[in-house]
């Protein structure tokens, strides 16, 4: 397994430009496998559940240069924990959530990088802004001083 993880990471790195950030999605992955990925050079780990990430973070405290990414849906009742535990939040899906995160980030003296989740096509099964909703909310998002908005996270429709 050790060679397999390191080999796969090396293959991926060889196929992408050096300026592209590789985020290893580690939901349901063991801490030992994460350590192997870390040894192979991965520094960005994506989790979709706040509780699972907290448990893994406590076991990987000795690896101080990890960037933690929340990639799953964030419920507002877990926003304070997410601000405390993640460097990136990829799934900010509403103005209300962005404003809550901004308030909490200010209180915690944090400045997480975030991506705004946008639905390219209407889909009642997905979270996020529609394009017109996002355009309408941009002025209010622009005043969120403690959030470092990096871009958009979109989920294309199934082909």
C-alpha cells in the first residue's frame, strides 16, 4: 500500500502543472494512509464532514504544515467549528452562511479561504447560489472582511 499511494501521487504530480494545488480528498480514509500521502508530499487534505476532520486533525497534530479543506456541505450550526479547524471552506452556499462565517472568523481572528458554491443549472438536490442569485449577493459578499474569497465551487450536471 505504501508504494501504491506514493506511486499514484507521483503519477498525478507528473500529469499536472507545478502551480496546480493537489488536494487529497480523504473522507473515509485512514489516518495511516493520510500519513503515507503526507510522506509523498501531499499537504492539502479535503474532508466532507467536520467531525471526521476533527478526529483526524487531533491524530495528525505533529504534521503542522497541513492545509485542511472542508469540501462538504456546511450546516450553520457547525460554522464555528469549521472556522476553527479549516484553512479552506469550499462549500459556502448562501449569503446567510457567508455572513455567519465572516462574523465567526472575525471573532476567532481567522481569515479562511472560501469558495462560493454555485449551481450552474437549477437542481433542487444541490446546494448553492444560482448565477442570478450570486450576482445579486456580490455587493454584500464584498463587505465580508474576514473571508478570503478565492473563487467558485461548481458541480456540473450529470452528462
